[in-house]
C-alpha cells in the first residue's frame, strides 16, 4: 500500500521531495519548457500550506557524476521563486555541510532546492552511503518524480530504506491513477495509438495491450516493418529487418484475440529526409521504390479520426510521422486534434510522455486532453507492465 501526501502529517517537518526538474534550458540558461516545474507545484504548495518545509531534490541533464555548472539547478531555483512568490533557498550542494546549513536557515513557508543530484556518481549507482546522507536531511520523504520512477537511484529507491515515513506526491499519484486506471478498468471501447520510428521500442507495450484493448492503431516509422511482414514494397522507408517476423506474429496474435490492429492505408512519401523534399501521397500498396514514407496520409487521418471518436479510453504513445518537420507533422497533429475532440465527447485521453508529449505541446493542445504524462520512459515501462522501482520503494 502506498501512502499519499494527503495522509502525511507534515506540520513542522522537513519534507524531502524528489521532483523532476530536468527541464530544457537554452544557451542563456533560460528555461524553454516549464511543464515539469508547474506540474510539481501542487505537491510543493500542499506541503507549505500544511506547515512543512519542502526540500526539493532533482537531477538536470547528464553531468556524468561530476560537478558541471552548465547543469546547475540555480536557474530553476530563480524560476521557482518567481512562480511561488516565496523564499526559495538554493543549496550549492545536495549533501553535507552546505545542504544542512541552508536547510537550517529555512523557515516555515520557505522552500529549499538542493543542487543537482547527478553531480555525484553515487546517485545513479544507488549508493547506500549517499542514500543515507540524503535521508539525513529530512524527516519524511515524498516522491513526486514520475519521470524518474523507472530508475532505481539513490534519491528514488535507496533513500526509502532510511526514512520511515514515505509517500507519493500529487503528480506521481495522478500519473499512476490515470495510467493504472486505463489499464485496469478502462471505459470501453479502449484504444491504444502507437507510433514512433521503431517497433523494437514498443514490442512489450503492444504485447501487454493486446489482451486489454479493443483497437490498436499503428503509425510512425514502425508501420513499415508491419508492411514488410505483409510482403509490401516499402521503398527507402525505415525498416527493422530483424523484427519483420515479430511484426507478422503480432498481426496474427491480434487476429486470434479479436483485437483490431489497424495500419495506415496511405502514406506521404518523400524523395529525401528533409522538410523541402518532393512528396507524393500513395496507397500503401504503391510505395515507390525510390521514396520513403514520412507521415500517414489523408485517408488514414480520416480512418483514425473516426476510430478515435468511437472510443471511450485512449492512450497515445508515439508520433505518426516525422512531426519535427512541418511538411510531415499533419498526421500527428490530426491525431492530437482528434484526441481533443474525443475529450470533449467525454473520453479519457492519456498522452504518454516523450515525443507524444512534445508533439501535443508543439500544437498548443496539451491542456485540452485528460492527461499528458511527464515521463516518457516511465510511462512506456508502466504500459509494458513493468514494476517501477521508484513506486515499488514507496510500498510499506
């Protein structure tokens, strides 16, 4: 059983909170997407309003276990101060005297942010002594970092062995409720939309979802491996040669389970991999040998839209085409818009993190679906049915 933050008495306590402030920064160290910070505010405010002092821990980037000012969380501390309109004390270390001194100076109503955990190699190594040092800084521990819940690190897993009272923060709980609810007790019809370039990254997800879904829509680069399994010409399109047999098995498995696994019926092809390439829209049976598929075509868009609008629970993970290029973003955008329409009709719509979350944000629609996950890898592993170490560690 995992305790939620609501059930912790944090009054007068120093509460260690693992957040995911791994946000993108530009060359001037300005934050370019604050989603992860904003999503963690309900947990931080709840602790403050209940008389506790939140001591925030996070990583940023990949400093490879060494101090590197390029990955300092100082800009995040400044940004957080503007969002919360309160004192955000920044500690230039995440353990030891410096961290202890800053925490000691914080009063009720203040927030403390510790320096990047990954300035120590011990964080990713889940080192016991490092976990103990982190645990010694607070009275309780709350994990609100879904984006790192699939990693057994010192701040997500090791620390829980040395702190008696632990809980899931509001964001972590929301992620588990939406993703878990969709998998365990979906409103039907239940659909999954899976895209992205490679089938290898989604095999376990497809396998896990086959017995649970009514319909699975496949788009993105991985559709060409499925086409190859049906002996279709795919031209210069992306292909995982060693997964063709597997794609054939999945098609057979879907059929035997009575699950509708739908592939695109037409594609937008290009003569080269760039936005200004010459394009041609063709049915999947007619992909030219000298061209590559870059996006789903208009007939597929219409087909997928009607399927989405007929569903009551929808999980989307992976773009339909090379959405980073404007010429090939149409299919991904159409799916995002169809999800918005389905949400208005009362469907539960969940967007996995990673590229799907980036896409829906790019189209300005992230607030118009039920839930956009903050964790790409974590949501994928959750959908694969894997146990997330950071979640398992909270079970007492």
